[in-house]
C-alpha cells in the first residue's frame, strides 16, 4: 500500500510481517474495521524502517521472527527513535522471555498466533484510542 500524508487526527498503522499473506490479512482486517485508519504493510525490517523514516506512524504491529533482524530488535529501534509510537507484537513463538522483553520495551499489546481477529482489532482500537 502506498502511504499518503494523513491528517493529525487520523491514525497510521504499520503492519510488519515477512509472510505476505499474514500481513495482508491483518492489514485488510484493520482497514475493514475502521476505514479511517491508514494501514501500511512492510514485508521486511528494511521496508519498515524506510516507512518509519518517511512517515509518522502511530502504531507498529510486528511479527517476531523475520530474516536478518527479529521483531524485538525492530521494536527496540522504534522505541529508541520514535518513542511516541505505540508497539504491538504478534508472534507464533510466545515465551516468558519474549513477554519480559516486550514489557521492557513498553509494548502496548502482545498476541500469540493464530490471532483471534476480533480481539486483535479490539486491541488495536484500544491502543489508538488511548493516544487521544
């Protein structure tokens, strides 16, 4: 999806997952739930970082395991460089260590795959509503 400038009150969400079908499913579910959300997808960490440099992003939703850099490293980088951006970790590899790392990074939400799409959309809505 091509990113466009959004109004300050409009929320922009970046979905990062190297599995393109997973990224598409999450992004389409969010767009259907709230057409006012500007949802961008990235299939790599490099693509995600390029998006973050070019555009204000309110929420980053990322998978954990991806080639080269994992999702925790991405979230750590986002936390350092864009501290106001909210974070959401979605993973098939839930563990106590990952939960602890997510807590340290002040991740707003953490879900284990396969996600219940209704709960997922509800959590995203709650996270973005908390920004107001």
